[in-house]
């Protein structure tokens, strides 16, 4: 279990950036709600969700030996402030998963940088627990952020992908669909046990992860 602790800092940072991205996009589109409530900050305290940021990840770490899922407190968004409600809602929703995919690229770049630095400082790096921790954290952050990005694109409430799908539904149907809310998580867990859905999900992960993995390996 202790070997998995390296992922906690990058996990917390990743879910916070995900939420800040939503809030900043909303601000650019005319909704200052997240800014006015102090949510456009890297300070983790306003973003921590007791269940999703602490209880669920630690429980999965204790029970399964690795973190299965985590989330930060969603940033508040008021679509009434948008000039084009449905279009702007899609933009605000989409930037969250996109931010995770960008962070996956960033983690890959930092991992490559660490691989380039290691030969320069030789055995000191190999013997340094801090260097090993950094390497494992950023290397693990590649896959972690790809999973977060792909998972949030699943078009089932309350995930970001549901807002994208909702933009293509009639207004009344979209509002009814959104009322599934957090209960949709249980539907997703059921779908994950269906081979066809699981295979599609894993294929999407491989689509984004494989090029980054190959890029890092080419510098190893």
C-alpha cells in the first residue's frame, strides 16, 4: 500500500486543475460564480470533497491496494450567465477532461526530463528516495490523468461527457437526463462490468496513453 502513496500528490493536483479549468472557462464565458466563491485557486482546501478526495481514495488504497477513483468538489457554475447556454455549457464541461489530457502530456515531459537528469547526477539520483518518488509520481501521473480524462468523457451524469451529449438532445430530454445526477456513478460501475463497454473504455485509454508511453520509453 505504501508503494502507492506517490500517486496522491499528483492525484490531488490533477482533480483540482480539472475543477479550476471548469471555473476559469465559465469565467471567460461570462459566469463569475466560481471566482466569486474563491474556487479559482490552487489552494486545495476549497476544492477538497470529504468523500471523493479523502474517504474514497484512501478506502480503495486500503482495500484494493491502489486508488480506483477520486474527485474534487465540483466548481459552481451558473449557466444563466452564459450568452449561449447550451454551447457554453459544452465548452465548460469539455475543458475538464482536456485539462487532464494536457496534464498527462506535462507529466510525460517531466518524466523525460528526469530521465535526462539522472545520468548527469549518477548514483546520487538512484540512491535518492526523493528522486525515485518524483519519477514514480510523474510517470504514474501520465496514466492517471489519461484515465481521469477518458472517464470524465463518459456521457453519463454526473460526468462531463453527459453535458456534451445533452447539447444534442431536445431541451426537455436533456433536463430529464441530467436529473440522473450522482446516481449515474452506479450505472457506470455496472457498465464497466460489461465486456463491450469495458473494451471500448480501455481502447480509449490506450489511444491517448500509448503514444505518451512510447515517447517516454524512447528516452529511457
